[in-house]
């Protein structure tokens, strides 16, 4: 197969010591002359002293094994990333990626693991592991070039990709996306700090000016924050997090914020599986604390749907029209600023609580709330009609069913009458009457009391 290039055929040694950069470069250039193909990495460790750059569309890296096909960064490395996919002067970085698995060992050098510059359509990375990432760099770094901030990347799929820090300190996220859209991550894991570190630093996934992201079955462990969503120069929308697992998150499961006039919009966070872990902080007394899945902070965020469940969530004043589901509404801060809060049933409290407002048939001429028992046998309704509030119960004569208003609060004021109306049956003639409750004369019910009466 002419378009299947084995880097060993171009002089790569793969002993983990010899610099195989030039051999890999020659193999890539061979694929460029053939207008694309497969760059094959056998199951060995290939050391590189300079950046591997793929700047031609239609070139895929294929490993023989997710564990044993390894690219290792040498000391005194020349470049900012171990592997970089980027467009050249006339082509998009399109139809590229990594399949069949690959490990990138950053060796704690000052480099990103994998960088994608304006990757665009038919881009897929599968079973890619980036390990020993330096504290100031990301394992997966998807960004843009300098041709203008309006440029975007789009249509990426990352499956079973994994990033792990060299040590406990971290100043950069493990997965970073800047101006990308239509991206799906499935089963991806981020370890911004190591599991045995005494501090929890770094972010798992950082999205800046991104739209249309879906996270399915991903996880973040040993981090300052699991997700950061930022709207810096444009509105951000359409972020969905489903089946997420968080372990030992120091601060936020999700933090969203926006600058100036921009908004973060339409974030959906389904219930997160949180795993708590005892961590020893760097305190003189060696205090042990338990860190779980993190809390939530929504800033300048609208139309979000968040199942915070038993986690703390803060809605800042600039956030509105959000829907929050919590098993403990005391853990929801700033509840009434144009947001809807559902208090879910928990082990101590059954039922459903809706905070602030409940609108049923809001634009109907007769707004109505229906109440029914489990068997749907006993049913009642509360309705607003002609500025009156009526409380009715279902009546059945064995053939038809209708509602009879048993009690009403009337808006209009009348002399010698209250604003209450009740319904009662006349058993002698089989009729039902509704009458306003009238006020009796002074002392009609005893000294100092008035009697209430209704007409027959």
C-alpha cells in the first residue's frame, strides 16, 4: 500500500533514546507527495527532539497499540508540542487525527502533548494517552492560528483519550479548546494533578468561546475544577455533560462566566457521579479533608439546565432563566433571580417543591391547576376566572363528569358581603347553589362578633 507509511522504513530506530524526528519528518513528507495516507507507528518507543508537524489534510497517525506505540519527548526539545496538526498556507487541517491508539510521553518537558490548530471536519482521535504533562502545558490543546479571531475549528471526535500530569502542580487545563464547535468527547479522562499529590490544581476541561460540545461518559479526577466554560469574545451555547464522573475536585464541578456583554447559554449538566476521597492538604497539622465532585458557579449564564443534586450551586445576579434540580434547596444560593428551582425528593423529604412561582396554562383565558390522587379517582382544580379564584371538585352523576366550584375568592367588593363564595346542595329540590358569604349585623353572633350568613 503506497499510502501506508511505516516510519521504520525511513530510518526510525524506536529504542527510546535515538532521536527519530528526522525519520518521522521524512515519512510525513512522503505522504504529502501522495496526497495523504496513514503514518504508521509500530509498537516501540520513538524519541523525538523536535516537534512532529502534520500540516497537510488527509494524514492519519495509526499506532499498533495504545500502550506500546509511544512518542517520547527528549530533553532540550525544540518546539511547543510533541505532535501538531495545523493548516498550511492553502489547506485546512482537515481529515486528520490518530486512530488505533498512541501514547505521547511529554517527559515533563515544556510542551503540549497534542496540539490541533483550526482542525476542521473528519477529525478523530481514538485511544490516545498523553502522560507526564508539564504543569504549564496541556495534554490536548485545540486552538487557532493568528489569521483572525473569527476563525473556528469544528467537527471533532475524541474517544477514550486520557491526559495525566507529571506532578501535583498545575497551571494549565488538561483538555483546552479555544473557538471550536460541534465537538464530541466520549469516555475521555483528565487528571490535572496526580492521584498521590497533596494539592489539587488545574482544570480538567476548559472551553473558551466554544459552542456545541457534548461530553458523554467522561471523567475528571484530582483537579481544582472539572469544567470551565468561558465566553470571552462571543456568546457560548450548547454544552451538554452526561454520564460524568468527578473524583476529588477541590472547587467546581462546573464554573461558567462571560466578559462584557456576552453570555453563556444553554448548558445542560445531568447528574454527576461523585466519588469522594480523603486528601492531605499542605497544612502544618497535616489536616485530612474529603474532596468530592465539586460545586457549581453560574456567572452571566442563561437557560442552563443543571442537576446539582446534593452539591452547592451559586447563581450570580447576572444569571437568569436557569432551571436547577436540587435535593437540598438550602444549597442553592440566590434562588429568586429569575430562575426556576426544583427541590427534589430525598431520603428525608418526599414530594416536589417549586420555588418562587408556578405558572400553569399561563396564556390561557382560564389558568388552571389540577390535583389528583394516585388512582385518579379524586380530582380537584384551582382556576382563575374573571378575576376570581375558584376551588372546584369533580362531580359525577354516574354518566357525565363535571366540576363544581365549592369555594371561591371574589375580587369585587359588595356591601355587607365578604369576598368568599361557597357552593352547597339543596337536598329537597336536588339543586346546587353558589352564594357569597354575607356579613351579619354588629353583635349578631354575640357581643363583639358578627355572624356570617348565606342566602337560601
